C-alpha cells in the first residue's frame, strides 16, 4: 500500500479524481457520488479531496481504517450527509463537530468509554466498545444499540420520545426501572446483564418484544404489569423462583421460561391464567425435575428459604472452583463461550480486508482507465456526429434567413421605402405602414357600411310608404266599386221609371 494515489471510482469503475494522498475514495453508486467508501493508509488522515463531494455525499463509510481519532470537521461540509460508518476502528475520544444533518452513525468495534449522541441522529450503533457513560445532545433517536459495553445502568433516555428500538444486552446493568424508559419503545433487549430486580409501574403499551434472559432475576413481580402487552417475552437462564403479578399477559404469542429455579405451584398458577406457547426445558434440569408444564421446577413449601440455602452452597462451590481454576487452569471440556464475548482481533481482520480492497482497486486501475478511455472516445465520436448534424441545420437555417431577408427587402422597396435599414427595422417599418394603410381602408369600409346602413333605412322607409299607398289604393278601389254598385242601382231604378213613364204615355 506504498502507492501515493487516490482513486475515485464510480460503480462502473469511472475514475473521479487522482490526487497525492495515501487513500482510496470509491463511489459505490453510479452517477452522482452519494455513497463514499474511504480506505486510508494513514489511520488518522482523511483525504483533503473529499471536499469535492460535499454537495453529493449522503453516506460516508470509513470502517476498518484503524482510526484513533475523528473530527466532524472532516465531513462537516457535506450538507447532504445522512449516514456515517466509523465501525471497526480504534476511536477512543468522543465525537465532535458532527452536523445536525447526520441521521445514522455506526461506531461498532471501537474503544470509546464515553460518547454523546449528536443532535439529529435517529439511528446510533456503538456495539462492542468500552462505554460506561452515554449522553444525548438531542431527542431524535429512534434506534439505539449499545450492546457489549460496560454500562452499569440504563442511560437517561426518558427524553427520547421517538425511540422504538433499544438494545442494551451484554452490559453490567443491575436494575431495570420501567419508569425510566420512553413510552414509545417497541423492542427492548436487556439480555446478558446483571439485573437482579425490576421496578416501576408506568405502562409501556407499545412494547412488543422484551428480552431479560441470562440475568439474575429471582422473581417476576408486579413491576411486570408495565409490560403486560408484550408479544414476545424471554426470561430464560435466570434464577426466577416465583411469579407474583396477578396481571394476565393476554397479548403474548411466545414466552421462554427455561433454565430457572421455578417453584412448581407458581408455574401452575401462571399457566392456568395465561394460555401461551412456551419453550420446553431440557429433561436434564439445572434445578428440580421436569414438571407438568414441561419446565423444570421444585415442589417446596418454603421456596425462598430453600433457595437461600442452595445459593450459599453454590457460592462456596464457586469459590472452590475458582481456587482450582487458579491452581490447575480452566477446564476446557466444560467451557461455554459467552454470547457477549468479543474478538479483539476483529478490528485488525477488517482492516486487512480493507487493505486487500485497496490492492484490488489498484490492480483494476489499468482496465478501468482503458474502459474510461473507450467510453470517452465513443462520447467524442457521438459529439462529433452531433456537431455535424447541428452544423447542417445551422446552414439550412442560414439559407432560410437569407431568403427571408431578401423577401423583406423586396417588400420594403415595393412599399416605397428608400432609406437603408436592417431587416428587423425594415419589417417594423413595413408593418407600421401597412397598419396605417389598413386603418385608412378600415375607415373607408366603415364609411361605406354607414352609407349602406342609411340606404337600407331609406329602402325600408320607402317600402313602408309603398305599403301605405297599396293600402290606400285598395280602399279607393273599394270605394269606387261601392259607388259603381250605387250607380248601377240608380240606373236600374231610372230605367224602371222610364219604362213606367213610357207605358203611361
């Protein structure tokens, strides 16, 4: 890893940047560099070229770099940054300067003893550190995983009103107070601690999953009323003797009560009230014998008194076994690995894998560059073809423009203009002149329309007069006809009188 080369690769092996630094910056996604993977030869050096991705980077992966310190100023300019992976390093100091935009932080396998969860973080993972104290700068955490640390109490999380998942397994916690937990919790893992008692009375109605296995509980008391809505309950591998709560766990789908120190009567009462699916004990019981409920239990009139005697006896045997262990070494045949054991070499194994990643990326460099060169050649040929097409279109447009300019010039001359002007000014003057001509013509048309309207009015008036004359004619004809009839009648009478006169004469 002696090369002083920074390779920034797209997912299609497109080189993004080459600079002088002992680091590899790899883009996991295609197109814009949103997901960065950084492998650095200097465990405390973040490549300065990282700033070129500050507008695009949404996640930065720095795992497996053996970093001993980290400052938020390294990524503080990444305004779009949402996720930061610092797992499998050697960080000892608290994080500083992490921006409020970061929502997901992974600190698994480091050496932190104290940490403050930055404001704005929703998912915080710090598995397998040396944490004894955890504080919060904000109230946005939804998922918190602090398993495999050295916490002797539940951190102050009452203000984390959005928290849904909490994993504090494999710590040194001695008491669980349900009143100290946010009501929003859905998942709670407190397995493999030193919890000897639970307390509190505030209902955690959202809690669906509760794991208190591998502790030293001796009783399931009234405090469990707080978690009576759980669907999965794990209490195996404790020292539980009795269940004293009267609450019915009506929502439970699965419960594990194996490897405890049960009183048979207490189990009988519990299962009469709660018809749940349970996991059966092994026939080789740690205490007592397999009972009616397929769980190991002891029938006793004084359950706790018997357990105190047995507990003192076990303490004495444990001291003897410890002395033998110191004298003769451990009994490997009986050794059982703890689920909380960690592998101190894991960090270095991950770092070695990261180093191999660098060698692989460098080995691919020539092929990647050749691929990029071929791609650039293809793009260049495509651009040249596109340029020729555009040039042809421009020539056609120029020809059209020349024809249009000549046509406008002819119109300009036909309209009687002689002053030289550019085509745009010529066209403007032509439009102005023709607008004036059109206005004059329009006025003439309007005048003719007015005359026509007047003529139509006169015609209508004459037609009315003709109608009146016709009416008068009809009346006169009627009068003449009536008078003619009178004359005929008179003539008839005259004729009759003449005939009478003639007869007398």
